[in-house]
């Protein structure tokens, strides 16, 4: 038992007799009884979920047992006995029972252990055979023949294909821990330098490999499904999702005192996050499609059931990475009750700054696509929700860098939330703003986001757009400014100096935006709202410059938005004919 070089598998052995009549989930046992560890606890201070020799599943207290190290063969015999006992009481027609699931789990563990045992046989020393001198020449002839055969095989090498190189990239990732993209780069660099070291015959093969690697990433048309299914990342991801589904279905483990499993769950979630960040996106999407995205719904249900923030936080990280990889996941989350849950949590946990930031960042991510939320979400994402966000933004006591981070997150959340409302009349964001006398921090930041501070036109980068979308919604900053300025009540939130700065930005952008860009219409809309709903005309800041811009747009026949632009300019001319000629 003490020789851990061969006896390297952990089991538990009872130190004393134990009997507990208070709970059905604990096991009774005698001294020296052995247990197979079904699920462990890292701190070794509480309870462990085990299986005894007759196949009963239950908990045993750590202070009544000790860890023993046994050989794989010993564990296999133990599992064989357990499986034999469980099979006798198994109802094969009921494949949803706990007993049936336990039986399947034990079979999987037994299979893995057998595979591990077979791998270990590769480590046994090779027995060298002594060659009799009389047969030495015969042995030498055999070696020569083998060499000739291998040479002929190498001369007739098979054609190198995309799946072959894909497997090489995956092996580099498996052995180095590099991301899939860096593994691909590593293969390319190695091939490049190897081609300088080999002769011409080998160089042609290396060049063909390099040509293939330069075409990466492969598509589903050039890469067989088997290549995706056989990757280590794909198999590991499936196992982790299965484990989390089992955790979700174990309703008692989240509240039962004798079993604290957050360490194992955290490790699982961290490993899954690492795969989502570093693996080939094709592999991840393939795994999601295998069960028709059922695993995503299972994770969403688990988030709602789980009360521990430390685990919820990891789940949100996983959702974020999945959203970046697959838009279907975004749609599933948007149409779930998760957005409503997060909005409610933001209002109920006002003192936890770190949690507020994490919740705001994730909500911004899913709202940034502009997809309409289910009507039930607006039960919590109402005017009070907007008021809470505005209070966080305008808080005068925010001083530290962490508070500045929160302000930035809240502004982005408000920008993304405002994309939900195409019509001014039903805009909840504007209703929240209309109740305020001051929104200095918000208005100043909107102007900073809009202002590129250069004299060459650059498309404004939308601060809330993280996902790569085929059809992008309106620029959230431009939309927010237009929505606020479209109503004279909310337009008063801008100071006179702010309006003049905004006019400067509008003039510069109208002059510099290329005629093939659709953004010019948005700036013309801004211009109209400033003129109609603010006190701009009292001071007429750069009015002649603005008038010249409008004239130039009218005579520009190359504009892709000519009709819309002309319509907006005519509205301005009709209302103020004496000022704009």
C-alpha cells in the first residue's frame, strides 16, 4: 500500500464504525470498509460522496475515514463488484432513474480506468533479446531489408491534406497549452524555418504544408466532422457540460450543509472558460450543435438555481465567451429570463461594486445587438431601472478609478438599453431622463464619445459593440443623442456650451463624412434636433458655417442617402427660411 509508484489510485477506508439514522443520504459502514470516491471535496474537512462495495451511493464524514493508495487493478475489481450488485437491482426499462444513471456513470469510470491501465503498460521496460553470433549476419540482412522497405515507403509518401495539418495544429495545442490560433502560428513558423534546413526533396513537402496552413482556418466543407469530434477540446467540453448538467439536476447539493462542492464546480467552470477562449471556434460550435443547444438552456437553468455568486460569476464569463462565438447563443439568452434576473440583481445588490460592474457588462453585451427583449423583462427593466443607472452615473461621490469604471459600465449599459426603443413615445430611457433636472456626467461623456478630436472623418467606434454582427444596429451614441435632443424636455439637460461643442462636431463631420457613408443622415438628424429643440438660435454659434454645410450636401448628387438628407434639410429651411437660405 505504501508503494505509491504503482499504487497511485485514491480510495477511502473506514477508521471506525459509523451509523446515522438522521439522513437517508449518508452511508452506514464498519471499520476497514473501502469506498470508491464518486465526488471529492478539496479541503478534506467535510463530507465526501462515495460508493461502497455493494454499489450504494452516499456521503461519509472525512473524519471517520482515511485515504489509501491502491493499484488500478484493485479499483477495477471493486467497480466490477459494485456494477454486478447494482445490475441485479436495475430496472432496464427505466433509463431515467437515479439507479440507472449511477450504473451508467460507473461504467464510464470503469472504462476510463481500463484505458488508463492500458496506457500504463506502455511505460514497461522493453526486453532486449540477445542475438547469437551465428545469426548476426541474418539479423543484419533483416535490418537492411527493413531500411530499404522504409525508404521505398518514404519515397511514395501520401498526399498531405487539410485534415492532416489540422491534426498537427491540434497536437501542438494539446502538448503546449497554446491557444488554437497560436498553435496554428507555431506550426507555420516551424515549417518556415525547417524549409531552410532540409534538402530540395523534403522542401517541396514542407512548402505544400505551408500552403495549406496559410489557407487556415478551414471550413466545414474542407474539414470532415470526424476531425472536430476527435479533438481533445471537443471531448473535454462535452464532459464538462455533462458534469454541469448533473450538478444542475442535483437540487440538494446547493443547500445541503454536509456537502460543499463549490471548489470542484469552480474548477470545472474555469476549465470550460479556458476552452471557450482558446479552442478552435469550429469545435465549440460543433459541440453546441450536437445536442441542439440543450447545454445552453441547462446552464441558464443552473444560473437561476445557483445562489452562490462565486459560481454565478463564472457562469456569466462562460455566457460571454459563448455569445462572442455563436449568435444563436445570444438569441437564446435574450429570449430567456436571464436579462430580467440580472436587472433585478442590479437593483437588489447596490453595495457590491464588483458585482454591479460584472452584471452591467454582461447586460450591455446582450443588449448591444438591438434584439427586442421579451415583454416580461420590462417588469424589472422599467423606469426605476433607468433611474438607478442614472443615479450611479451622476453620483458626485465617485472618485476612485474603480468608481470611474462603474460609471463607464453604466453609461454603456444605458446606451445599449436605449437600442430597445425605436420610437421616442415608448422610450423608457427618455422617461427616466425626463424626471431629472441634471445629467451632467452623461451628457459630457456622450460628447466625448462622439468627438473624434481629429479633422479627418473616422467612423465613430460604438463603445457597446463587442460582438461581430452581420447586421449592426444603429450607433448607440448617435441614437442616444438624437433621442434626447428630439424632445425639448430632455434636450434641456444639455448646457449651452455643450450644444455649441456639439455643433462644432456636427459641422466637422458633415464636411468630412464621405458621400457613400450612411452616417451623414444621422448627423443631419442631430443638426435638426439641435436647431428645433434647444436654445441654439439664441446665440447662433457658427450659423453661417452650418448653412454652408447644408448647401454642399444639397448639391452633392453622389450621396447614397440623398433623398433622406434633402428631406431633413428642407424641414429646417421651411421652419426657419429667414436664417437658412
